[in-house]
C-alpha cells in the first residue's frame, strides 16, 4: 500500500464549514472521533446515553491523554427519569498533607508537577457510579472499546499530536528526577512524541482499564492498583496513603442553576466553579442583547465575567470550608448590587461580600430521553507528570489549585477537595431538557459556558455555529485575549474602553466544546468543536 502523500494535518489555509448534525436514535459529541465512535457503538449494542458517556470517557483517556487520564477527576450532569442529577467525582488531598508542611519546606504555592499536587483521582469512581445507578450495561461492555484502542493501538489525531509534542518538549526541560521516567516510557515513541497519523498503544493502560471494568473500580481504590498507586506516590515524595484511596467515594449532588431569559442553566455546585458562569449570567440577564458582535455586548460580557470570577476565586472552595452560601452568591439582590459596578469602561475586578445581603468534555443523548454532560481532566494537560509504572495511570495535579494563604476558604488542608475548574453544563426549559453543553479549558470554562448560552438564547445560533463563533477569554486584571477571527473593530473598540486586549492564535486556547440540543419531537441537534479533532457520531 502506498504511503500517504506528504502533508501537515495541522495546516488549514482555508476556511472550513461544518453543519449541525441531526439524528433521533442517539448522539455522542466528543473532542476525538474514535471516542465518539466508541460511545455510539455502545448505544447501538443496547446501551443508553449513560453507558455511551462511560465508553467515550474511557476511550478519551487513551486517544486524548494530552488532556485527561485514568488518574484524574470527573463531574457529570445526567438527565434521567425526568430529573437532572449531579455527580461530583473529585477527590480530596491526602490526609497527611497540609499548607504548613509545604510552607515549612520552602514552597510559596502548591507545585505544578510531581507528587505533592496529586489528589485522590475520582474518574474511575465516576464511571462505576454512573453505570451502577443509571446504566444498562456492565463496565466490561461499555469500556471494551477503550481497552481495545489501548491494546491494539490507534492513529494519533492532529490536534492531540500537536499538544503531545508541546508537552513532551516541556517535560524534557522540566523533568529530571527518576520518578518522571515512567511518563517518558509510557508516552514516547523512540524517545519522542508521536506524530499525527502515527500508531500509539499502551498495554499497561489497556490492562488497567480492563481491571477497572472487571470489578467496578474496586481494585483502583481498594486493591492491587490502589496499593501500587499509593506506593509510587510516596516513593515520589508525596503523602498519599492507601487509606486515602480506600475511603474515597464520589458524591451525588443536587445541581444548581439560574433562570436566563426563560431557560434554566445548570451547573455542579462547589467545589467546582460552574457558579462563576451562573453569577455572570445573573448579571447579564438585565441587559438587552440584540446583536452578538457589538462592542457593548463584548464589554458587558467581559465585565460580568470579571466580577463573577472575583467572587468565585474569593469564595468557592470545598463546600465544608466556604464562608458564604451558594444561595447568597446567586441571589438576584446580590446580582443587582454587583451590576452597578459595570460601567462604560473596563474596571479591575474586586470581590464582593454576599454575606451582607486543563480537560475533555463530552455529551451524549439517546432515544429514551437520557442525556449526559460529562467532563474529566488531569488538569494541566498530562497532569503531574507522574505515571504509575507499568499501568498507564497518569496522575493529575489538581492540588495545584489550592492556595497556601492562611484563612482562605481554599487553603490546602488534609482530606479537603480543591477549587475545581472542570464543569459540565446543562440547559432545560419549563421542566423539560434542552440538553448538555460544555467548553473545557481550565479557567476558560465558565467564560465558554456564558458565551455558549448567550449564542444560543440571545443570538439564535445553532449548536455548530455557537461553537464556531469567535471567543474571548479574560485572563486577569484588565487583560483579555481575543481570538484572531474576531472583527478588528471589536478589538480596537475594547482597547478604547480600557481593556488590555491581545490577539491570540493559540491552537490549544479558548477551550473545546460540545453541544447537543433536543426538540419537542425528540430530534437531536449537535455541534462539535472546530478548534480540535471534534466529532459528532449520530444514529
């Protein structure tokens, strides 16, 4: 067979257009085509949207390890039985770690890499909990596709290859200690990152996925996998004990939401920061937005996000440690007070006092009416840089989100869950599901959620057009990144209002989203992210 012609799969000199995808029997939207296909195959074999979400999520740990893994955390919003259910599968810090301990060792922040930022991984527990409560199939069936991809190998997709090469170069520079060697052993081909179209496989990853499927993740938390993971983390200088893993359970939670122009927008409650999106929408719902691409629209959106983030970063933490309530932060009275700070020019964000008044995202739907909004992450790309030798478990670095500031609600403490950036979104109207949506990408996520909701509700864009539209990201202070496809008059206009704007062509920036909406006739309409290897698999 002749070789491919020589081309660069990440070179796109011409505009491309995708149509929204329609289907009725089932739909899976993910950032990687093989993962979407794994989910669709499970639907076609008798599984439901929950089984399909598990299949796609497990496959994504294989086909997109640059953004997630077995050793990360996960959250889900699941529409089942006429009700929306929330799942928080984020893990706590080890019981033997503390802020004082790190400060005494000379740290000013929780490190990005190594064993210290590793918290208990929640992702395998999410798969098991979802299958047990709502799934039709055992994990051995829903995860079979992921196991096969890891065992047999698959060709790397273009954007994943780019992210892999960036990470490999960075890790070569950063990682000198012996305990990082397993990452290079697992994720290198002949000492380098794989190229697009090149086959990559991991027998250890396959064996671990098969073990998780065989006993519903028991071995991961209370068996041989747990023992090996805990021992490796301690050997690498961490504090995790076998008991930290053994005692962990994911938590079913009640979603939180706000009404935005007749639509109920739902997020997971803290320790996640989905509430930032809800607070911003609460501020924005008082304005009339007749056009999307205007200076007034951009300015108000950015100012609302800045205020919402100021409150989020000051107040959101493990709910057991928060000093204000979700109800206070989402109250209309508080929004009315905070909205007064949005003026004609850019302002620096300051947290209020309401007590006075890194990731992959996927969504699925089936013909029965079940819908899933699911997100899982290793936080910063591959995470901590640690891979448990021989089994493909790339450990996340979510503990880096803790602060060491004494008295802060999110200060590192034993057995505490950190402020979390990964958030699934869901929308309903009059008690009926509209559908799941999400935009992964660290602190971009609430900003992406606000833009997706407004693209849909205010500006009438279909799911694909909502994802195609240019995005902006507030970074800090008055700094805002604007996607290079944004009209120049908006860039210059924002600068004139005091925003410190910069163009960005970052291929990995501005998040990666998926959307599935459902109409009254049960027809599904999906869109997928054009900034990555996204795919909507439909039936």
